[in-house]
C-alpha cells in the first residue's frame, strides 16, 4: 500500500478496495488497464509539451518528451546522446520540407 499512501484525495480504505478489485481482474485485464494509464500519461505529457512550446513540430515534441525521461533518470547517457543525434537530423530534414 506504499504507493497508494502517496496519493492525494484517496483514503487508505478506498485504496484498499481499489487494490482488491484490481487484483481480482485477470492478468490480461490488468495489463489492458496499465497500458491505458500509460498511454493516458504519455498523451497528457505530449499535450503539455505542445502547450508550453506551441511552435514545436511533432518531432520536437518527441525529442522533448524523451529529454524529460532522460532527465528523470529513465535512460543512460549514451542512449540519450544517440537518440538526440538521430532526432536532430530528422528535425533538420523536416524543417527543410516545410
């Protein structure tokens, strides 16, 4: 229950009921729910990036999203450097098309 203890606006009792219900679902349903929440978070973050940077192309939004993941410690330096170099070329090529 450590995770639920950090949630706002959710009592421990309500969290316990939610966990009990969620735990009763088949693993395929739990995976479906997890994927849905993941996608919700990704799309919400991308929308936030777009609002903060209205001139960004979709490629630049993707680069910023991955940069945020890198800064959160979710990838190694070499992975970020590699991704950044690939995206820089794509963004430059995309700018020439526009």
